[in-house]
């Protein structure tokens, strides 16, 4: 679905519903809305989507107190 929406380098993490991808535009709110709408259109039910950028995820990993 992410590739169909024009995103690149799509990878999923197990069956968790989490995915990593490259987007041409960077507005997290817009991306989340587009993904949520596409999922609802494809599967027939609404899904909340959270999009985080690379900088955010890097900061979370660097702040982890466990080595």
C-alpha cells in the first residue's frame, strides 16, 4: 500500500503494523492522514496512523538509557 501511494524503500517490521519508508514530502500529519484514508478505503475500517520522521526516531534511540 505504501509503495502504491508513491513511497520508496518500504520495509515492514514483522506483523506489527509498523513500516519504514522514504517519502518525497515530509509533513507527518499529511502523511498520516493519507495513509489512514488509504487503509480505510482498502480494508473498509478506520485505522489511526502515526508517522515519525528520522530525526525523531534517532533522538529516541539516542536517549535510551539501556545499552
